[in-house]
C-alpha cells in the first residue's frame, strides 16, 4: 500500500515538473511577445499616421465631456483653449522676466522717496533648494529698497537652514536672519519676522515660493498711486519649475463678498505698516488660515486696496502643501470659517451659516439671515401661470405681494419692457422690489429669502442669481461688461452644465459683479429710484445693465448669488445682435457708459478673454 502511494506521489511530482516546464516555456514566449508588441508600438507611435491621429483621439476623449460644455463645438473650443493655455503658461513663466534692457530700466528708476518693503518669511525645516530659490527671487528684484526678514524655527536636524541664510546675510545687508529658540508655528514665526522689520510696508512671503523679478517694482508703482494694501495674480507650479504651471489665478479687483467666501487675494500681500497700529499681524488661533483672517482685517482698515494685474507670485505645490492638498491641513478649514465669522460679526452681520462648497473645502457658501421682514413686491412681466405657481411653491417668505403685468394689460399697452417694469414698480407697496420674468417657471427653494438676505445690506444695490434652461445648461450667471462680440456686455458661463463649478470655483459662492440681468433681480425700492429706475431710452437691451451700473455709480455693490436659481428657456442676448433696435441700444449704452467700458470690468481680469464667456485665459 505504501509502495503504491509512493509511486502515485512520484507520478504527481513528475506531472508537476512537466507543467512547470510548460509554464516556464510559456512565460518565455510571453516575454518575447511583449518585446515584439513593444517594438511594434514604438514603430506605430513614430509613424506619420499615428501622429496625425493624436488630435482626433484627443477630441474623441473630450466628446465624453460634451454634457459639461454644452455642445460639440464647445468641446472643440475647449481643446483650442487648452492648447492656447499651454502656450500662454509658458509666456507667464520665465519668458515674462525682464530682459537685460528692461531690468536696467527698472533698476535705474528714481523715486520721490525711499520706501522700504520688509518681506517676512517664517522658516521651518525648509528644503535647501526651496530656500535658495526663495531668497534668490528676492535678491534678484529690480526694485532695490527691500528688506528680507527670516525667522528660523527649524529643528537641529535642519541646521543647514541657518547656515544658508547666514551666508546670504553676509553678502547682502538687506537679508536679516534670526534663529528662534523654538518653533512657534507659522503665526508665531511670522510675528517674529515682523519684530525684525524696519520697512514702511510689510510683505508676506512663504518659505517655498518664488517672486517674479519685477514684483516689488510693480508694487512700488501702486504705492505711488496711494495704495496701502496690494496684491497680485498668481500661478501654482510643480516639479520645482515655475514654467510647469498647473493653474493660473487671474483675480478680480477688490471684492468684499468674494473675499468673505474665498480667500482669492492670498498672495502676494503687501500693506502699509501703519495698518497694524490698530490690529495684530497673525493670530495663532487662526493657524492654517491666518492669512485669510489678516487679509479680512487689514483690507477693512485700508483706504485703497490695489490689485496688480499679472502673474508676479509663483506658488509651489508639493506633498503636504496647501497648494497641493488642503486635506493635508484640515484644521485650516475650521480656522477659515472662524475667521470669516469673526469678520462678519465685526461688520454687524450675525448668525451666518458658513459651509464648504462643492468647489473646494475653503470656498464657502455663506447663508445669511433676514434681520427684518420687509414687504417684498414681486413684479412679474410677461407673466405666466407656471411662473406664478412656481414662485408660490418655491417660496416660504410670507410678506410678499405679487404684481402681474397681465393685471394691467390695458394700462401698459404700447410700452416697452423697461417702461412696463417702471410702471409696475410705482404700484409696489414693498420696501424691496423683486423683478421676475414670466419665463422663469421654477426657482430654487426659498429664493425670495435667499436674495433678501443679501439685498437687505445697506452697501448692496442689486442681487441676481443663476438662470438655467430646461435641459440643465446655464443661460447666464451674472454680467461682465466690455466683453463679447460688441465689447459691451456678456452673460458669463453661458452654455455650461449647471453643475459646472466655474472658473476658480466662481459658480459656487456669492460674489460682487458689475451687473445682473433683469430677468431675476432684487433691490431696495429707494435704491431703484435713486438709480433712475430702468432707463426707458433703451428699447430692448441694456437697461437692466444700465440700472446696475448706475447703482455702482452710487457706491453700491451688485451681487451674484449662484444659490438663487431659476429655470427659463427664454433666449438670451449673448454676443450681440444684428437688428436695428439692438444696434441703437448698443450705441446708447456705449455713449452713456464709455468711462466704465474704457476702464474695464473690475471683477473680470484683463488677462481673461473678451471673446468668449468661459473665463479662459487670453
């Protein structure tokens, strides 16, 4: 029995060896096939046919995202935009640095007075290459009146940080270094830098980032224009090469509602030292978002905040940095919420709900409360049963009167749309007017209260929202002046999917804008009258934009709220028209707002395209 079992085991062993031999042979064959396939693939890739097919394959991959952009032509435009963007990124990197002649011109400029900018850089275990690039970018500035204050909280294992800084300080007296007894965190270390500063202005600079050589030169120009708080546009780069940009952030001019919801100012903040006489620099309880807290406080105190348009700051993205991953520093989210909440309370705004938006953890949705309960007069032109029913179903605010055009049909006969709105507004008893086009057949929940919570502010003129069509595409999401075919006005983000977050998350937070459309617009009746109501000299277009620009002239803000949403299939005027009436309105608009058109839209960066509505880089 044992012999038979032994024989069977021998047979099984021989069979196993045989199979192993077969598998080994097959593996060798597969390796050979792999090499053959690789060789064939290399030949294919080097072939002319393959190269010609690459754009086609790219377009096919983009078609999968056609629902996001609205049409195949939009996808094609996006492909062109992406290619153009790659080229533009290269131009915004080292190619934008001053050449020999330009550097000599900037360095030789004479100024009325010596204004020193003290740049504060808190150090902590900074990688050697990051540290040298950062310091070199300051040393190489074309503006010579600066001071670099380096406070070092590095541990003993990173003593090279001090050695490097001391060498720079020996070669240039403008570099000031101090080794701290202990690491006090980003706020504490920055405050230590501030104690070292002797300049007239203070600049905040991260230990792993890079400045454009002309940054301080441009900032001095702003200072000579009276600026006491300055910031610029910025780019995020990877792999230690500023030319390898993954994002460029072209920012609006100062916009308080934007800043409350999103620290869009971020870098590179420079401000008059005197602003700190009334407040602190960084507060340790806001570590992680200490800059957002400080920017909110100092811009509130500043007399003139200036935005220097152009990429003058390069933000390094690497493992663990906020630029790379905000989740690496989740405490920053809570700190930012506290900073915004404290700022709002300082400005008399209480009980605001602050939650992270779908765009980014530190881009917030602010939901304000209605402090009083004024009567809101809802004025519906071209009213339909769908519109009235939708308003009633989607509104919980009770103190409302509804004024419909159809109830005054005989009286309004022969009037253009703007004259009708004015006539109906005169009949309104409410302190607040809510103009609604009859084509809006559905609204987001509690839309009256949503808009009223913003319109109630004394600094706010008009409030408008996002209108989408029945297939879920954006019809408009605020108005930018000076763009489009006629360089008059454009309805930005038109044609994108309603879930699109917008340029730098712009469709996910309440923000200031030049204008909103009259299809869904709320404002206080007293402001409506001060602004001259709807200008009836416009026949079909521009009167709602004219109203908003008049409100701006009164010093009031116009606010876009993406969380106030309406559904309408009414065609929108996008890039201009061809009919005589439109051309007459266009000429009228250009004449009346020539100054605003020449200056450009303060909420739309000059480096963004004027030809399309998608915030693409020009």
